[in-house]
């Protein structure tokens, strides 16, 4: 389950039906990276029961046709209706455009395929994953706004998390604004909103303005790029999951440093009965391969490169930095995966990095132009 403004990181260990032969030792296996006798499951996963009974369609279906609707097991939308492009005044500030109506009564729109609005026609498109890229469906989006609508069927009333990404625009659920971005400047992934789904069909509507300059972010945006990314997560207090072939899972004590985001994407390494994995911004964790019990953890961050000369020249700064680092390590080494712990780790990580940059801006600079996140891999066996 994902929580507001955080990205959960988990380590998954899949139970194998047979082990590698004893001649395969270390993470290299037979010396080439192969484990010839291993027979791992090819089907494994973890699905929220909150999402499992949701259905998605580009149009509201009768009860008799409900089985034809797409599932939302993995929190992604498969069918949309799109409308546009609709011209806008390029001289108007983007925040005013987002707040204004480009179509009268836009929040209450419940379109059907083939209907017209704003001088354009609603047409059905299908997507894979979380991304709906309008540039693939419209030729010219310069100084244009586009709309997209989809319908979610829920057999009961519930709340869900919506995790949106967009250049600038607004997101409604059943006519209520649940998210809006009033300025361009790149996608900020860790923005999560709560939405209330009614029993029956629910309307999800977005309007998106193309970014005239593009955004130098990890989406690779070019000028006049227009898109929406949307994923759903369960929020029930008694959230439960259906799991297949998962032996154990563990929360990583990550604390991102780019825009306070977390982007751990590390490949675990197995050596004997131990599993090693790294976590942002510099943790190395060892787990028992069979049980998932954490055996030890170490951290290597910018703090480890502080010199005695820097300490002597900045005693007041390091009194605060040392205290923050002590608290940071205490939380990380006893990490249980709670939102409070994650938020505190992120806050402390950001404050420590900011303070170190004031000590030596050239040495402790983090180049924000690079792709955010870490993808290091332990190599020693």
C-alpha cells in the first residue's frame, strides 16, 4: 500500500521449488552468473484486495456487461476517453488557465464516446501502465489544453489513494478536485491525493496543459509535451493483500535527497544464506535469505567524508549536523516501515545535506540535473 507523499520500497524474495547445486556458490553462481538447476516461480505478486474488485471502462456499462470492464488489480487505468486539443490564450498565466473553465461545467462532465464538447470529439484510447501520453494522440499541442475521462466501478463506497503526475492541470473525481498543479516545472512524483469512490460508477476527469518549454526531468519532456500519469493504491485501515509465491517482504529505510523524493531501485544479491540490498541514500542491509530477518545494516553518506578541518571551522554547524545524523541512524537502524519514520528520515536527510552544502558547496553539491535516485549494486561476495 502506498501512503501520501511517499514511495514504498520492498524487498521480495520468491520461494524457489529447487535450489542451485552445491557447485554454484556466491552471487555469480556457476561463474557466469547462471544457476542452471534453479527453478523459480514465473508467477508471483501482491495485489491489494481494495483494488481487486475495482473495474475500469471508457464508458459506464450496464450490470450485465460489467464483466467486460478492465480490472484495476495493479492500480493502473486501461481505457480513457480523450478530448482536444482546445486552443488557449498563451498570454494568460498558467495558474489562471488551470483554475478557469475551458469547457462550461467541466467538473461535471460525464462524456460518452463520440460526444462533442469544446469543438472536439471524445474518442476512446487504450493505455498500458500508468502513462497516458497525449502527444501520441494529437499532432499539435502548442498552446492547447486536452481532457481525459475514465470511469471506475466500485461495488462499495471506499477511499483510495491517487498518485498523479502532470505538467500542469487539474484532476477531479466525481466532480471534486482532488489534485491540481498550477505551474510548470517538471513532474514531482511523490504527490498523492485521497479520493472517495461511491458505490457504482465513478467519474475520473483530468485536464492537462502542454508545457511550452518542456521539463528537464526524468520523463524526458520536450516542448509542448502533454501527459498524465495516474496510479491507484488501497487505503483501507484493514488493508489486506493476495500474495502468490512471496516468501517474505521487508521495508527499506530509504530517505531520498532529490526534491525529498525516494527512488531506491537496487538489485539484491544472494550469497549463501544471506541477501544483500542497498537503499537510498547509502544503506547496505543484510537479511536472512530464508526468513527476511535483518541481520545487520551499514550506511555510507556524505557525512562520512567530513574532515577534522571542516569540523574545526564550523563547530556550531556540526553540533546540529551530528545530532541530526545520530537521530537519522537511530530511526534507520530500527526501521519498521511506518509513514512517520519515512517522513522523519526524509526530513533529516534533507537537513543534513543542506547543512553540509553550506559547509562546502563544491564538495557536498548534489547535481540536480542528473536523474534522481540510486541504483547501486553490491558486488563483493
